[in-house]
C-alpha cells in the first residue's frame, strides 16, 4: 500500500548542542521501520524521472520496491550495478537538486527520501553481509587510474567489474581523495570510505599510495609499464585566495589546508604531529559546502564564535540546505551581504624582523547589496560605500573554491587545459588531447560534487572499455 503522507520521515540526528562538541556523525540513519515507511511513499512511476536526474543513473524505483518488500540485500545489489560508492553517496550526494528534485511526490509535498534510503540500504548490507564478491574473469588488459577520489574510484570499480586489471596511483598516504581529506568525519565517517575502498580491493583493484604522478612518475612512464589506458581523476586541490591585504598573516588558512589537517592528519588530537591553530573567533569566507564544513569543524575544535562571511544573501547561498540548517542549529553566525576587504593583524614583538610573523586580529568587511544579475544568473553584489566594519577574529579560513593542480599538465606533453587549468576532454567519452588518456571529475570541471565526479568516472570507464575491446 502506498503511503500518501506529504512529508518524508525525518532523519534522526544528534542534538545540536551535543554534536557541536564532537566529531561523531551528525545524521544517525533510518531505522528499518522508518525505511519501510519511507519506501512506501514511492509511486514507482513508469517514466522514472528520478533516474534520468541521477548522474550515475541508479534504478531508483526498482531498488525502493525491494526496500518495500523488505529485501534490503536485493536493493543493495540494484544500487551497486550503477554506483561503486552507495554508502558515500547516501550521505553526501545533493539528492535534493538531482533525483529528488524530479520526484513526483515533490509536486504536492516532500519528495521521497531517496538519499536516506540509499544510505540505509548500504549500511544494512555492511552490517549483515560478509561474503566477499566473486572476482570477475580477467580480460588481460591493464588500466591506470590517477587519483583515488570519487571519479577515480568510480572508474576503477566499473572497469574492475569488467575484468580489467586496474591500478590506482594516489599521491597521499591514504586512498579516498576528497572523501578523506575534504569532508569532515561528522558528515562522512572515514570508516565508511574505507569500507567502500575495501570493496573495490576485493574486486582486484590495486591501490598504490604515496605516488605523485607528474613528480615521482609520469604518464609516459605509466604507459611504458604496460598500461594501455590512463584515467586522470586527480581532483582540484589548488586553493584560491581573495587577493586582499593580510592573507599572509598567521591564522589565515585555505579551507583545503584547514580541513586536510583536521580530517586526514587528525590535527585535533593532542598527539597529532600536524597541529592546527585552536582559534577562539573564526571567520569563514564563502558560502558553499566546504565553507559549512570548515565552520562546523572550527566549532568542534573549540572556537567560541564562528562566522560565515558571504557576499550574497541566504537565497543565493550555494551550500546544501541541510548543511546550512545544521550549521545554524550548531551556532554558526551568518554574516550575509558582506565581503572581506582586508585581514588585520599585528607583528609578534618577539620576532619583529620576520615580516611573515604577524597574527590575525580582525577581518575588515564592507556591506553589500544585490544589483543586476551577473553572467551566472545570480544578482551581482555591489558594495555600499562607507559601510566598512571589522569583525573581531583571530582566524580566517578562505573557502572560495579550488582549481585543478597543474602538476600533471606540466609533466605531460600534449595534454591541453583550459584557462582555469581544467583538463579539456570530449564530453561523451572523457578522452583528452592525448591518445588513450582520459580524465574526469574536478580535474576537468574544477570543484564540483562527488556524484558528478563519479558520473565522469563511469563515462570514461565505458569509453575505455569500448576502445580496448575493439
């Protein structure tokens, strides 16, 4: 029987005042009873608009039908045909702007909680199924993947299932890319990421860490090792800054560095060999998911006051609504329609000769108002003359985006990039200007979502298979 409730089952969470002081996962997940009730809201539409809105084309009504029937393992197997990272996507994919945005139930109420059901199914499988997957029959072709982020893992998973010998070359000491260094533990526990990576290893994927392609080895050398195709999924790890005075002061971080120190290096632990500044008053500049992650991490590191400084209004804020609401509930203060113009600091009197030894004491901002729409379609923020003011902070985190790292391009002949540093590819295949070199994810588009990167990895996997199967 269809559940005609216009509201979805709410996601259980830790209480805001509790979770703001720990790194445990905020969302607790559906119970079996809640999952069955939510699945019953699905109408199992014949034209399946939700599927076409999913970047990896998960057969959504089909897996939800299996949830309705209580066959959770069958539901997992359906999802796994399209996605190599179901437990990850169920947590961090912006379903509200993709599959759920096309859900028919959303016309007169709330859409079905597709992402919440995907998470439930993936977690149920992990808790109840221990049987290792069967290794696919090998086809004697070798493919190299550069980067173990979402696009690389998706490409590797699809190729491994087809029998390819896949090797992932990862620059860091842990696999997972942005999933381990960029997204905080309270949104995506690292044991979840490791679980997904272990599943790929069980399919025969070999992961080699501490290999910096473009430095310790080149793409040309990879081909010389017998690999017949290369997929570049190296992400966008080069941070952008504002270009305002004071960005060299101590206490100024890129969000990339701040989150990497906390997430990957566990800098919040007392015994960490990679310390992080324990600031009291923090300003995070930016309005995306990374800004929310940085602000909420700063709270958990002990900051007494955390601000989000964003030059547009709440309606233009690009972060997921859920992340914004969680940040507000936890006590992050939003300074909207404000733009930084200068970071203020003072020199350490014990080391006056060091011009880089200044410390942040404030962030000077100017108030903004929204004018006519810009090229992106959003109303352009315009400064209000004479409205400058100073926020009393001792730490500034810049979260205004990242660009692809230029290392691979600089060490690879004939690899064309655009003016933003993104690798140029054929949209339908992911093929670059180099024969049998493919690319996808943030290395092509700049910083985007996990699921879009996975979609690019799957596109390249199909193209590689077609090229090597001829």
